[in-house]
């Protein structure tokens, strides 16, 4: 539940005084200097000639079982910044490789990673040609991640917990948005549209997420509210999603208090086009008296179309998606439009220039709470005019340059423009919230098994509305991370980041965020890890300054909100009992200072964001993935099983009360069976009963128990899938007076000739 569109519909408080016009043109010295430094750095680095290299490694990556090419496979030279991705025909080329003997790592989602040792490159010799075959696997035993260290590494090398949702898993579940794509990840739970990683966020009225959302490593939250738009990027374009758990501010900065969700898009390859169509139907409610309309008319549809074109070193993908939903309750209808453009230019020295633009428009009704327990899908007649609208534009440009096999530099510019309101708000009530960012990063391998990352990030977030005035926040943050393999399978990591935050050029909030991590490769069967890190989040503009009437409550501003701070401690490990079986375990603890929560005073009738001096979240997380392949008759069969359990103890330490809107147990389970072109999957999600809520604390509450079933078949270039979500038609409300959707049936067609 997000109250802000409704807030903008019913202004009952006199407007805040207009800020002086000079404030609109505010540009901090740090911002001006930062953008100039970034532009100068990119210009200098682009003019530096690549070091003349001696040889070339080329080859082809294919499926070991069928011999078909595997486009998108990653081939990297271990211990260097060199690598390449296979094209549509499975072929790759790594030019300008110095003379020597190398180790290659070959990986692709849905296949078992492979190491190729003893690849010899000689001066002036013929290119080294390799025929690389990968074995298919239903699970990713050790996927490559970037979120843990801001560079590519195997997940077993990470000193912190990272879960990966692959594009193959997303395809099998055919989600309608990104929230559905990650809801089965270990330790992840949603309350409304707010994501919780190990209970970090709870529910803060749609503002103040304690998890940082990234798209290709670039922040993508609304700059005034801090809210996520899960409809901004189509799930069809996602290559994988990485979920870093625990404080991540040492590398990612503000807002990475409880974790990081990094959505990595699939780069364009060779010429192709794709279309996806989903149509769904809501089943009738569990009780006939809940029916409020002609139920046969309630349905939803989604259409996605993309086209990719490659001309030499230049590739482009353009996509358009539209969805319609009548909703299963009053004011549940929506119309959404999403368009994206991905530009990729491969430089001759192995560098990459990437541009990405996404635009999302949403027009929908806004359901705040039900009319009553006997009418859970209806609203009070006075609220029938609640209509919300969102327009968001997101863009970034990134340049990556390998200056030598041991040195690479990258830089990026980004912007997020968000306009939210209601159909009844006046144009003067809101102006677009604008977030702008820039970053330069250097990756250096000074010697074997030693990696050093240095960077500086600049971010400006601003918003202007009648209900909270006009405000601008700027932070400048240098960071560094040093990672050394000291022998015996032991790897140490030390990271440090300094965030200098300025609000309206007056208020100053600075924080130093360190992180220390260890990982130990005990043998081929086990890896142990341990880490301690700091997190930091400054309050958003809405949390500090919002002042408005919402139904029977007054939202009061609190300009003196202190930033949230956190220390996270973790020990864990990964076990490998068999080639296609991995077990992961973690013991974690997060100590919060000045935790920001929405305080609700039912007696006086007001809401205000406040700091709670001390809070703690601690627990244990277990996950297991197992797959087996066998042959019956003429078919190759694959069976896979995934399970995760997260047990959390959370409390506010002043009065020892549980934190609101956080379950104490989370469990997910998936069963997959595949035979030839046919596959079936069954998903189960569980969350224990909430111990504490705020609006109706004495109301009955139940645990979450959702079953989803999926059956799909591949028909040449097309794939047809039938899904049933909420298979048992279970009634559950994560937030008071908001019932989750009933059972629904979906048919999805995906075609990519």
C-alpha cells in the first residue's frame, strides 16, 4: 500500500510557503566539480591507446549434449580484465592477449561452469582456437555475481550472502513484473510493494525502503520518496537478479542498509525479434457474498514486443510492453505502458559503451482499504474517485575501457525523472522529482590473486511538491575495496566508503562505512565465509517534510530525522555434497541505530516518521538446490528441487517489542520436472503470522501460504505456458484491510524466431 497518490488527491493542509526561486537553480560545488571530473576522466581514458597485445583466443561454445551454439556465454581469462561474450553462433574472440599460459572460465545460465587450464598464447603465433562444450544443469551451482564486489566473481568467492535469480527461472515463472520475479528468492518477502530482505524494511507507507534497488549497478529509486517502480523494466529483458543480503553501504552507499537488489539486463545480441502475450482470468472469491460485480469480466492481459539489430560492432534492442487489468477489486484497474531502448557499442580494445533508456507510464485506480470484512473487495463510496498516475523516465550511459590486461576503468552518468499525482491534483501541486548520478571506477590487478577497486560516486536527489516544499540532497562518496588471496584457499576483503551528504546546502550528514570479509575454500566440497559491514541511509524528502491530511489521519513532518545506521555480522558457508547439489547456510545479525519507522498515533490521529534508538534483527538462513538428470525411453529427464528457510528474531530494544510487519519465519520450495520440450513446476511460499501491525493491532491475522503451478511446452521457436497462481484460493492480507489476489489462471505465449 502506497499512500502518496491518495495524499495528492485530498489536500487539506494549506500550501507550504514557496521557496525562493534561487533554490531551484541550486548546484552544489561538489556536484559541479564531480560532473566536470567525470567528463574529463572519460575523455582522458578514451584517448589512452590500448596496449599492443600479442595474441588472440577464439573459439565456439556449444551444448555438450546437442552440439547447438550457446549465445551469451561468458568467457573470461582468470586473473585479468579480459573476456568476451559468445555471439548468436556461439563464437567468441578475445584479442590482444599477452604471451603466457592462462586459465579460462566459461559460464552460461542454465549450464555448469567450466574451467579450461593451460591455454598457451605465444607472440606472433596463430590464434588459439578452442571448442568449448558445457553440460546443461537445472540449477546454478556457482553463478557469477557483481553486486558483492562491484566486479565479476564467483558467488563462492563472495564474503557475504548473495542469492541469484536467473533469467531461466524468471522465464519459467512468467512474472508480470519484477516483484513476482524475485518473490521466491531466499529471505525475500513483500509487504505491499515494499521489498524486505531478511526483515529489513517492514512497511513504511511506500517510502523509506531500506533495500537499494539497482539496474545494471545504477540506482533506480524515485528521488523524493525513495519508492521502487517494479513495472519500469520488463521481466523479459532480465538476464539475472542478484540479491545481496545485509548492509552494503561500503560499496553501494546510502540506502543499502538492509541489502541490495541488482537487476542485470540482457545485452542485445544478433538480429532477432520476440513477442510475448499473457492473458489471465481471476477466479471467483472464496465466498459468494464477496462478489461485487460481474466476475466474468475481470481479467488482465500483457503484450511485449522487442526487436534486436546488429550492425558490425553496434547493437540495439528496442522493446514495447503494454498491460491492461480490470482488477479483482474496486479501484484495482490499471493501464501500463513500458518502452526501453538498449544501445551497445563494442570498442576495438575490448571496451564497451552502453546506453539504456526506459519509460514507464501507469494509470490506475488506487485502493487504500476495504469497505469492511464482509466486503473486502469494495471501498467506501466516497473513495471511488481515487485515481493515481505515474510517469517515470530512467536513463544511463556507461563506458568501460580495459587499458591493459591488469587495469580497467569505467564511468557512468544516470538520471531518473519521476512524476506522480492523481487525476484530481492541480498541475502546480507537483513537479517532477529528479535524481542525477555520476560515477568513476578503476579496477586494478597489481599482482596475481590481488584485486583493488577505487571509485567515486556523486548523486543529487530533488523533489518539489505542494505538500513537502522544494528540497535537494547531494552526496559525494569515494570508496575503495582491496581483495587479496593469501594462499591456502583464504581470501580477505576490506572495503571503505565515505558518504558526505548535504540537504538543501545546509544540513550535513556524513558517515564512514567499512566492511571486512573472509572466505576460505576448505576444499572442493566446502567454502566458509564471514563478514562485518556498516550500512547507512539518510531519510528521504517525503519522510522528513510531508505534511498533509490522509483520510482520518494527519501526516506530520519531522525535519530533524537522523539517518539510519546499521552494523551487520554474518558467518556462513556453501557445501557441495555432489556435482549438482549445493547447500548454503548463514547466521546473521543486524544492529540498527536510529531506525526510521512510521509512528501511528491512533488516539491523536496522526502519522509521523520517527527514529527508534536501537533495534536488532538476527537469525539463520538455510537453502538447498539439487538436480538430477536421467534417461527414460527416448527422453532426457531433469528433476530439480529448491528449498529455503529463513528464521528471524526481531525487536525494538527500548521496549523489547517485535518490529511491525515482519514475519519471523519465511520458507520457499520449488519442484521442477522437465522431459524433452515439456516442463512442470510447483512453487510454495510461506510467511508466518505477523506478530505486530499498526492500523488494526487486535485484528485476526493468519500466515501466508501460497501455491503456484506452471506447465510449459516448447514448440519450435515458440513456448506455451499455463499457470495457476494461488492454487488453493487462499485468503491473505499482508497489510490490514488489503486482501491479496484470489486464484487466477494465466496463459502465456512466447515466440522468438
